[in-house]
């Protein structure tokens, strides 16, 4: 489905505001949140805008209940979102797992700030990348998107809703404080393509809530529409009913992964820049991806054959794309605002085909273009 | 609560006799049987009373959403043929809040226990009460953690034996109804599982209340509480809780389904009946008034 957005065109907006606009363009009609810096603007915009689109907004008592409320709303047929930052994201882990297991579409925004613990509320960080993948217990799938600009926040919020609906799964939008608070001029599209969850077409009495189609995604009926069914976070069978049958549980958990892994082309998005003849590539995401792009351009002016691979999808990890880059270049520089979270994934994908080095910052300082330019110059000098 | 007036009590005059009791099997997922509850557990009596209330009120089966947490009482949601959500430990009121705001036409019922609702989920419960979200909360209080094997709960009486209180519990327990009255619940009632007909009547009353209705069902756990405290099995436990029932304006009914079996009476009695009732605006979330959005 394609829907028109009102007021398209050039706008000067903040990253967090772009997130709200992307959500509304996607059909979001329920917001449940809890205030936390640096994400609070999302709640503040939502409470003003939800009533205008016929939606509902509520400020819950904590982040645990914020995510619970949107899961409840999603089961009732709403498109629902919550937003938070580090400490709140920690509290949400319980229900990220529930949404994955019960297959409830929802979007969770984590505007990353410095950690651990309350850390640095107004400073940027990329410290939650592994938490976004592995924070909740048990084997579970994860889709995590990382925009690098205000415009991309809009685009990836739309994509987050679409993937959540398409695969009946929670989707995490991960960006840092800088992107959340930066104001940039963005041109909003005239229209966006919106995907809605598949609803069952079989007769009421033949409906089982967890009977998956060949794609691995079960059709979803909203509560109150005549199909009466059970939803649980316990391992369950196709009827949605708890089971201790290990074979049934194994098949369920495998299906939760397969439904996404079999459609990586719909999920994974990567920007590749000047890689064709590159000797060295920077792997960077989010705001660091922008520093890296500038560093690559400056290095090129100095005759260094540098390129950039910037994943917009962090999880599932773009293993094939990174492996391809590793075949082309001698060195991959992994730049992150943490003490090394995706570098291990890059090494795993590169399989020794390229040397992998990392450039890391923590404590709230961003990775600057100048710093990366120096890294590229040093690598080039060492190879010369 | 010393000066609660009798006029907040539901109409208890309608006689319901055992032979007239409704056939509630159409509200059960027969395919999901047998259930997980232990023999003699009073949770089944509570469930039957609830289904009778649904039947008496002629509620639309398709429009009932039952939301539960984790524990023996919360497992009831799996066996009733409504839309049912078996969520996470203690969070049922939060799931139910989102559900109700998104679909105000649904009749939302939360089923929780004393550990689920008062320990890990206490925060969600008091905030749902404060907001006056239109839902009915059934809190089955058996004074112990049953599903995990008989550990002490926030309602375990001082001195009672639990697997994590082998010498007798050293903490004071919560009075769930006082807690909810303090949180501003617009309807608060307590009924004892020994009195199934009263349970049905109070549940009918609570389900009809516009706003947040909290009903504490004093239930039991013969498997752990009864065994550890040497009270006995199902009938003995039912009687043990029945003798704690002080009523509020005299006994709610003369009917008792349990024959008197002598047991050591518990130290404290508790009031039952409707303890608080007020009509105040029902919370609907931040949304446009009807017809205002374009
Ligand atoms: S453990 Fe206790 S509360 Fe749970 S089903 Fe058995 S008797 Fe009932």
C-alpha cells in the first residue's frame, strides 16, 4: 500500500521529530512511552500528533510497561511504537523477547547515550549495538536499523514499521544522541510504501494463531474481531497454546529465525561508497558513518584508495556484503563509538581475507573525520 | 476502613441456587484440557464463578479480552475461550492498558495473583488503578507462590511457613485492598473463594463498574500453603480461609459450600464485600475527542 504524506518537501527538523513523522507516515496510531534523555522529544511530539491522526498516546509508569502497552495495542490491531534510551532500553529487554516469541509487531526506538548505567545522558554513544541484538534472553531473532542522518531516521522508521508488520516481529531503530538532536534540512517524500500485517482469510473456526504460511509468518487477527485465541510467551504450538514438547518448541524457535533469515534481501541495506578500486575500507554506521564518508573523500584527494561500507541494517549482520568487501580490499577499519562491538562480526565475515583493525572511542566523544583521515593515512603509509 | 456504608454493596438479594448455576462449558477451551491446577485448588472455583458472572451479564464472548501475568492464577487465561493474553510476570495491567486504549469496545479482564500483582507487578497495578482504566482486575490471593513451589509472597502472613521461610515468615504482608484503595481504585472488593455465589455477584458488580474494578479473591494453595502449614487439603484450606471472612456488613450470604471442618483458626480476620466504590472519569489516553480528528 502506498500512502500520501501531507506536507512533503523541504523541512528543517530534528532527528527525533523525523522519527515521529516517519512513524505517522507508516500508519502508527499508538504510542506508549516513558521520558528519558535523549529520546523525550519523541514522546512530546507523539502526544501532540497522535490525536490528530486518530491515534492514542500514553505516558506509562516505566519502560517495562511502555513496551507492554504497545504490545497490547498491537494485538488489538494498532501500529505501535515506543522510544527510549540506554537505561530504559535495559528495562525493555524483557518485552523485546516477549514480542519476538509471541510474534507481535512493534517498533522500539533507542536513542543511544553514554553508558554503562545512567552514564552520560546527553552524550552520544554506540554502546547498545550488542544489547540490541542479544539483550533479551534466549535464542531470538533481531532486526536492528541504524540511520546516519535526520532524513534517514524518517526513511528507516518507515522501514522499521514495514519490517515489523511483514515479519510479525519487534524492530529496533538504533541511533545516537547526535542524530536524535541534530536539526537538518530534509526533503520528505511525496508518498511512502506501507506494509500491513497479513490478516487471516480462513473461516473463524479454522483459525489457529500460529499456523505459519510458507514464508514462516502466521496471519494475525486483532483481538475482538471474532477469532478467539491465546497468546503466550511460553513455548507454544500452532494453536498458540503452551507446550513442553521439545520438538514443537524447537520448530517454533527455528521458524522465528527462518522467517527473517530467508528474506535477508528485504531486511539488509548497506551503503557502499568508492569501494571498486579501494585498498582500504572503513566499516562504520550511524553518525560515525558520516565522519567516515568525509574521511574517505579527503583521503581520496590525497591519493589514498579508500572506500566506505556503511550498514543501515546492523542486525541481521550483513555478513555477505562485508565478505565481498573483504575480498576486494587489504584492510578494513571498523570505527565505532564503543569499545568494539561490531568489529568481531566484521572479522567473522572477513574470514581473514582482509586485515581488520578498529578505531574506537568511548566516553561521549564522537569519532571525527580528522581522526579517521589520520588512520587511513597511517595505513596507507604502512603499506607504501 | 471503619465507616464504609452499606449502600456500596452490590445487590445480593437475587437468590442463585446450586441447581440453577449456569453451564459454563461453552466458555472453556475443552481442547486445552486437562488443566495444570492441582486437585483441591480453589482457583477453579474462582474461575467458575467468573464464567457465571459473564454468563449472567450476557457479555459478548468475542469482546472479552483476558490478560494474565505469570503464576497459577494467570494460567486460567489459557483455558477460557476468549481472546487471551498470557504476558510476562506482573505486567498484565500494562498489556491490558494498551489493549483497552487501542480497543475501547473490548471488555478487558486482568487475572493475576498475589505474587504477580503485588510483588513484581505492584507498580503497574497501582498506576492502572490511579488512571482509572476501564478494566476488571481479579487478583487471586493464595498467600504464597504456588507455581514456583511455595515460596513466601508479599501476602504470606507473618509466622506462616513457606519454602523460603522455613522458620516462619518474618515480614508483614500487604493488604491488597487497602493498597488499591490508597492508589485510587474506583472499585475495590474482596470475596472469599469459599463463597462462590458471592464471588459471582461481586464479579458481576465489578464487571459492570465503569472504570478500574479491583477484586481480591481470597483463594488457597493446598499443595504448598496447606501442606507446609499443616492445614490440610482443599476442603480444609477453604474452611481455613472462610473463617477469616469477617464480612463487612454481616455475612454476604448464609450460603457456604464447605461443611464445617475444625481447623486452627488463623490469627487475623479480613473484611469482605465492596470496600470502595466511586464514579470518576474513565481514562482514555491522549486522543482526539470523538469525531475531532480528520
Ligand atoms: S500450586 Fe497451589 S495455587 Fe498452584 S495450582 Fe497447585 S494448589 Fe493451586
